[in-house]
């Protein structure tokens, strides 16, 4: 069972527009024995109580005979008797006060004719410690239940027992025990928010790391591709240089653009156009070749093209004679 409950009190004086005391300082109880589960009610932390009151977004309602707590059950009208601004509430040495209240004309008439004489605040409290946690609303009433405290009547109606303020399902969802109070709920919520923020930060960090890793992979792939192209170019140049005697001038452009595998296969079976070894005497013979003889390059070409030397020589002579004419 939750440790948060609510209770009502009655104050023995209602004034037209002046402030009034809402709660006393120190411990206080009702003549009917309430609170039943705590030693007494007490504002143990005025600063925290005021912080909760000041956090209210709307003015605090003053109703008639606590109709606010009953209208949800019987659907009866619940007119306001007055309103208290949260900013008008303050703590003094002898308790919680409001500096002013805005009464409706009807409530003002009831007060002036003494048809209503007491004020009864409704507050939430810790059912284990009795600490007053928040001010919920206030009522005009004529049913005081405590007259031993100056100016304060506690628990104006026995019908308003301790009412749980926290949904058990909410407590369960937060991983809290059924008796958890508001402070525990707030702490669990803050922890949950912090956890969500931490998870969001981790997700953002992971995303940034993924982007950096992807960028690094792309850079590595780009460098590998560039290195591969450079290596292939060097390999091709070495291959062409090493097999220069197998490549006539007409095939050099082809060799520089064909893929390495095809070029390697071609050079493996292609004959040399120029013999690997030439002596000085061979060089002289090449330079002194006449129309009746073939150079070593022409002989190699005959072999590569499948022509006889005599056929090549005949063609050579015919081309030269045609040039002379």
C-alpha cells in the first residue's frame, strides 16, 4: 500500500480578504485518532513544501465542504468559494499561511453572515512518517474536529480518510514497492530520465563512431585502389620493357592499354622480332644489308608472319622499284 495519503484540516476563522493560517508548526493530530499509521502530521521541511506549492500552475481552490473530493462520486456541482495564489503562501514561525484570498461574492456573504466560520485545508502526507508533502485545496466548513490547537482544526470530516495518491501500476512500472512515497517516485523518475539520456548519448556516440569508421574504410579502399593502379602500371612497364623484342612499334599502344593477363599470355608465346644477342659484327651486317639481303629484324618478322625469306625479299625489292619509278 502506498505511503502517500491526504487529509483535511479546519481553521477556526475565515476572513473577508486577509490571509489565514493553513497549517500549524510542529506535530498535530485529529481528535478521531488520525493519522492512523503515523505518529502525527508535521511540516518537517517547509522549504520543500513551499517548492511543491509554488510549482502549481493554477490558483489553489477554496470550495464548500470539500465538494471537490465528493463531486467525482455523485456528480454534484462544485462551485468555488474563493482562490488562493500559490505565490501568496508563506511559512512563518508558527506555521503555513496565505497572505490573501480572493472570495467570491457568494462566499463573502456567507462569511459575513457567519454561515461559514472555518477553513479546512486538504494536504497530502507520508503515511509512515506523517510528513506533510503538498497543499491540494482548501474548503469552507462548519465541521471542525480538533480544537486543541490555536486557530487550527485538523481532520474536519471523518469521511475523508487516507486516500492513496500514487497508482499501484505506476509504482510497479517504476520497480517500486507498493508503499513507496512521492520522494521515491520522483527519484525513480529522475533515474529513468538519466538512464534515457545516457542511452541517447551512447547511441549518438555509436553513430559518430560508425560514421568515422565508414570514412576510414572508404579512405583505405581508395588508397588500396590507387596503390593497385600504381602497381599494375609499374608491372606493365616492366613487362613491356623486358619483352621489347617481341613488340613491334605497331603493338606498343595496344600493350599499354590491354589488361595484364592478356598481355602476359601474348608475350609468353610471341617470338622475338630481334634476337636477344647481337655481336658487333651482326650490327655491322644489319647496317650494310643490301637489296638482296634481309636484316635480322626482317628475318624475325618473316618467322613471326610465316613467310619465307625469299618471298619477303621479293616483296621488298618490288616495293623499292616501285618507289624509284
